C-alpha cells in the first residue's frame, strides 16, 4: 500500500490545509505503518512555468526533432503522472487563492494531462482520494461572496469527473479569522468551522485507510 500526498500552499509553515491533511495522513499511517508515503509540495517545489508548453508542443513534434527541453518536460510530465497512478490512495491539499485554483496546482494538472495518450483517460478510476481545500473567507449560501469560490468546482471536475477518483472533500472556511482584523467578529463561527473540519479529517483519514 502507498499514499501519494500533494500540497499546494505557498506558506507551508502556516498552512491551514496542511493541518487537516496531516490529520488525514496520520490516520492512514496508523493503519498502514511502514508503508510508503510519496510527497510532492508544489508551493515550495514549483513545476517549471514553461514545462506544460514544452511537453504539449513535444506531442506534436516528431521524436527525432524534439529539443532537449521538450524531452525533459515530457519526462517530468510522465513522472508526475506516475506518482498518481502508482499510489493506492491519494491526498491533495489545495487552497483557494484569489477566488480561484492555485496556479501551482493548475500547472501540475496541465502537465499531468499532457502525459496521457488520451487526455480523457480516468487515471484515478475508483481510486480513494481525499481533497483538502481551505478558504480564508466565507463563501457559503447567504454570504456576501457566495459563488466567488471558483476553485472547488474546478477541483471536483478534474479529480472526480475527469480522472474518475472516488473523491471525498474536506473543507474549511474562515481561515483568515485571527489574521485579518476585519474578520474578528466571526471568531466563534470560524472556531466551529475549524472543529468540524478537524473531525471530518479524522473520519475521512480512517475511511481512506480502510479503502
């Protein structure tokens, strides 16, 4: 058994998503002691900005005409894809940034897709997968920014609908309470969100370990 974990926070030491992902991972490790956990951190080890372009154009270039940079990008794409396909379970921690998906995660997704002969292939078909996603503000029904979260729908579309994963989502909102004084009046609500998310992470981790 093996677990692949990916993080995308640009602030790993203070990542609310990493906190929840750590709880999920701990439950998985408790059930599978000694089994490998493969980690990739996109927030600190970025995918090269030009890798997707190089790998994509390489796909339309005869093999004997590909540049060294194109070959390197294709090899990177294949290795990223293999990290997903070789794992028995997947854990992804992806924050909401500026109302959309993290650019680091989007670059990784594009490169993984470029490595497929068929981009529509369900590379995570029925594979137990947990997505941990966190949002600094509140985006629920009735809030001023309801509908401004353009990340979570995209993540579900790629991971579950395109890649076919058996997906469970653990979410937390209002992570900037205590950081942004304008949100201080939401302290109690934020604490409830935090406690609920931690409980969900523990429960989801145990379910992931038993899959």
